[in-house]
């Protein structure tokens, strides 16, 4: 994730993510859940632009949506509860300055979908404002702020496919990962993350498991690295899928639709409600996307993982 200067303004692209594997190991004393998950960034992006405000650094910080944002952006808060605001506040406070300038957010990633859009926007805001405000913070210094903003924010800051542990913030990057063609379907109704974890009723984690990979995860990573998409697909899983199917009936309908088309695997991402299929090729992904669009299940994206 890198910010690019355009005149006096800066811009950055914030990718969505897919969970290729998600195992909930148990509930922790702090209320979060201990996870073992593989997350991959995908080529479906929000865009953030920062510009100095007309009246300089004295004018308070503001956030607005670009008019070309998807329609669901209208449901998002533009005030301090937005993670972009929170990231700007956290960075400004750490640096001892007043947040300033205008961020224009072009929202494309569906919300409450398990695609990590809000977390990615937060990570992008840290990188964007680090550049725009001339702070020159190191990535490890930004990573400390990222972990305070949300469980998935450090993953987006790191920027590559990774095994994530703890509540999601302990990152083991997986280098040299091939691209995988995918189709993502996001139904109109979302699943709030906290509600999905609460409904799971997971047992407490008695002893935090040492960071040893399960056999299934070890094999999945090996298959992913060698580009064995069909074998990798058989090892993908999501321990929150049955809960999401209960909370959001559209998830099961999308799963049934994927079961009728040729793909290597199909599963939920994060706590949903978005669902994805892993395809053999970009051509197959485009064809599947056209078919799924005709079923009117929600927003459909033929895309691919990034490294
Ligand atoms: O960290 P984040 O703010 O994205 O998490 C949102 C909510 O999801 C948390 O408040 C918590 O209820 C739940 N969660 C969890 N275990 C995790 C991550 C999130 O229980 N590992």
C-alpha cells in the first residue's frame, strides 16, 4: 500500500480481502476470538484522496464521499465513527498535531461483507496521511497504530497474502504467492462482525495455542504457493459460514448458486455476508460472474487476488 502524489494532493488505493481459510480457535478473556486465518488482498479497491483545505492547516479535518461511490456508501457514517476519521485522529494524536485537510473516499467495496473495506480504508488513511502530513513514520510505527484501530488493519498495512493469528493482528506474510482468479458476490444485506462472533458461542481458549500451523493450513499454504488451485480449493474453509447462513439467508442461496457452476472452491469470506468462488482462469471467472449476475443475488465482481 503506497500513497502517490498528484500536485498538492495525495491518493491511495485500499484493496478488499478474502479469507481463504478461517479457523476460530476459541473465545478469549478480552472478548475477542483467537483466529488462524489466511487472508489475501483482492483487486477490488476503495480510493482515498487527500487534499489540503483551502484555508490551510488551521481548518479542521473533513471526510466526504466521492459521488461515484457505490450506492451502499450512503449508509456509512461520515463522522468520527468512520474508521478513516479514527485513523486520522490516532495518527494526529500520536504525532502531536491537529488533523487537517480533506479526504475524499470513493467507496466501491461492499460494507458488512467480510471484505475488510473499513479496515483497509483505515490502513490506507495511515499511509496516506503519513505522506501528506510529511511525518515519515516507519511501517512498524504505523503498525502499532493499526492494531489499535481494528483486528484486520495490520494485515492491510502489511499488504500481501498472509497467515494472520491472534485476533488477526499477528501477521506472517506469505511471499511469492501466485494470483488466483475469483468471483465475489455480496448480497444487499450485510452481517455485522460482532454479531457473527457472538452467535458462534465459541468455547473459551484455555491455553493460547502455540503458533503451530494445523496440518490442513500447512498443506493449503503449500498448494497455494505452487499454484495448485484445485488442491488448495479442497483445503479452504470458513468456521463462521454456518453462522452467517443463519444470520443472512442470502448466503445459503449464493452458496447453492456457486455449487451449480464449475469452480475449485466456494466459501464465505470473514463473517460474511460476501461469498466467493475460486476459479481456474480469468475467463472462467468472467463467465461465472455473468451467470451469477443474471440470478440477481447482489453485487458480483470477477477479480483476482493480489500477491
Ligand atoms: O477488531 P474489529 O473492530 O474489526 O472487530 C469487530 C468486532 O468483531 C469485535 O468487537 C469483536 O466483537 C469481533 N471480533 C472477535 N474476534 C476477532 C475479531 C473481531 O470477536 N478476532
